């Protein structure tokens, strides 16, 4: 196991810089998830850690050793890709042991590690099968097993669950997290799915356009996003964003096109007439007799929760209710935000106020 230190990492393709001076500290034994929209640079950064992409600037250290010019095979890392990349003509056992045999590892050590990995992943009954005889989830386990037998310092996962169906994704998510808790190997996991990030990570790195927007625990990012991008990207459904103006009378409130919204200014220095973005998560909207007047557009019952999509003065909103209400399209309702759960953002910079 080892810590990974990324310092001022930059990546350019010709004159176009796609990674702009990224700094990340990954502790020994941590499970860190790089998350962000497509094209934000997360997979490129992971491939730079693996040695599959050259580094334009900065340094990457694994276990205290700078690996900028170290070949991938000598970095003591193991990578699991989005595609399973299994040899179709080799059995499960041969696929898992291939890298060790290529290194001419002692056959006894190979057999021991293969046995251990197969036991951990529940693959013992399938060691003599070929990839075509396995389900998608079993193939992903084989790909993980191939990484485990190498006993690396760092595991790298590049969107490994993207090819699985929804139910299997949830199952594999749990299995990967359980595997990490058992092996305690430093793990870097890339995904565009913020639900995967929230449920699996010790620490999340949110990336956008080649920069790091925020680093923190899942609940830190959810409860105190540093800017509008993180606030809308972390959380499903996304945080509602409403444009408004600060009004100070006997009580400070936000004036919007759909009505007045309450806030608790606390230590914030807000001025009368100041433009702000009022952020409120769907689960922090409650039904009331006053507040935002909205019209129900679509109702999505999921069983334990009901998502209600509404329109208010031309603005689309989402509310989440755990109580069961008989909403109907076209119905008029009033939504009252919880004052203690309001987030305010600057309209120009997007920074949290």
C-alpha cells in the first residue's frame, strides 16, 4: 500500500491544455473517487497516474517515489478498465494469473494468490470457464481478480461499472467497497456517476474542465458545496437554483419572480438589492400555505419517495417527498423551503456566499 501525491499536474495535446495544474493528496489505504462530467479530465488524470499518458508538467508520486518517467509495469499499480479486456481463449484462472506468469513468478506464489483472489471474489466455481461462459458481473470480477493477484500498492478503476445493468451496478458497487475494506489497498476510482461517488468514496474529488472544484468527504460536498457547479453536480436530483434579490426590511428575505423566500443570514454580509442565486435541495422543500407558488408538471413515484417536477414563473423545480401525496398534473401548490438548509451563491462567480 502507498499514498499517491499529485502536484501541479498538467496535460496538453499540442497547444490545448486539458489538465490545468491539479493538486491531490491520496492517503495510504484511502478510497478516492474522481468524479465529473464527460470531458472534465478525470480519466486522463487516472491514465497519467497509471503511466498510460505522458505528463506535460508537474509530478506524481506513488509511495514517496516520483514516477513521471517510470514505465507502467514498474509502478506497482493494477488497473481495471471499463471494458473487461479478458482473453477470450483463456480460462478464468489463466486470465487472472497471466500477468504473474508473464513476470515468471514462482508457480507456488501464483497458485496461492489465484486461490486467495478467487475466494475473495467468489470465483472458485468458474476458474475453468471461459469469458464467454460468464455473465457481465462475473467478467468484471475476473478483471478485478486479475488486478488483485498482482498485490499492487494502488488499485486504479476507470469507470468499471458502466457496462453493467442497474441492479448489477448496485451489487458490484457494494462488492468493490467491501473488497477495499478487506484489502485496505489505496484505491482511485473514476466515474461520471455522482451516486457511485457518494456511496463508495472516503474522499471525492470533483473535477470540471481540467481543474479540481472541490475535495472532501461525500457529506461535506453535499452539505457545504463550495460553488454552484458542485452544488448542482453532487446530489440526485440536483439542487434547485433560483435567481433572486436580497431585500432587507424587518427581516431579510430573497425576492424572486415566484415570491418571497426566507433565509437566515447569520454572519453573511448581505446588502439590500444584492443579486444572489438561492439554492435549495429537493428534499428541503415542504408543502405549505405560503412560499413559492408552483404548478405540478410530472409526478414520479419510486416507492419510498415521490419526485415532483414543477414549474414556477417559468422556472423548473424539483421537490422530493417521503410522505405520500396524491399530486396531479396541473395542480397548484405552495413550496416552503427550510430556512436552515438554504445555500446562497454569487451569480457571477458561482462561489458560495
